């Protein structure tokens, strides 16, 4: 039982590092003004919810925006079970944040 606990702790640490790595990549590659990366798999790093606001998304439809994110995170996505993406232009995100 002790070995299982150690493994879970290691997975949680990895997940936090993975979240930060993805957030940094999105900020750098897409000049993102807002990035939120959450491990929604309970800490094992197999499923993430990601929100990104970027001026790069201006004039692009949602599919094109998601493709840009997928390109930036292609290595990380290869090891995931699932991913939920929410993408916004900075203006869309500003309007949304005023509502919430």
C-alpha cells in the first residue's frame, strides 16, 4: 500500500509541472493574455481543462483556434486521455470575465 501512495504523490507533482509547462508554452507561442490549465483527472495527468485567450485567435473560427493550441501542445496531448479547450480572443475573455 505504501508504494501506491508514493506513486500517487509522484503523479500529482508531475501533473503540476505539466500544467506549468503547458501554460508557459501557450503564453510564449500564442502570446496568450490569459492561460488556465487544470488537471481534471484527479492528479494523474491524463485529462486537462485548458482556457486560453490570445490575440492570435483574432479573425479565426473556434476550430482554427483549437488547432493552434493543439499544435503548441502536440507532445503533451499525445500522452493525454482527454482535453477540454476553451479559446477566446482577449476582447471575448474581457467581456466574459465581467459577466462572471
